[in-house]
C-alpha cells in the first residue's frame, strides 16, 4: 500500500467496533498537541518516535489506529507500522475520529 492510500483510508472502516475489540489508538502528534485534547484511552507516540515503539506495539498483538491533527502524520505512521508487520489503520484527524467512536 502506498503513502496516498494510507493517507485516505476507506471511510467504511468501523473504528468504534475495532476499539471495542481491543484496537489501540495511537495519537502521533507532539506531546504539546496531545495535551491540548485527545481521545480518551489513546496513547501518545509522536511520529518521530514511532519507529522506536514498533516492537512494543507488535508485542501487544492488536490492530493500531493512528490519528493526528489532519491525517498526514498518521498516514506516515501507518506506513512505518505496516512495514514492521503491524495491522495499522489511518483514522485521520483525532477530533474526527472522536466523533466516530
């Protein structure tokens, strides 16, 4: 899957159901952005640190849903996570994801 397709994940993805089944929400914004508002239960791993956390996420054995401010950084994070063998989905903007779940 290319970068563009990971940036624009199909709108039919049921993120609420995925989270109910144990998917992990990873917010890839900076700690300052995350502190300004985020999805309850999400974890903050800034994009520039995502590569150092792939082993930890892989060990959890659960799908990962990424989000950020607009969907760009979360799309880049999905590419890195998928390269590490993680089942990852780009949900785009965190506030938009919040409304869907």
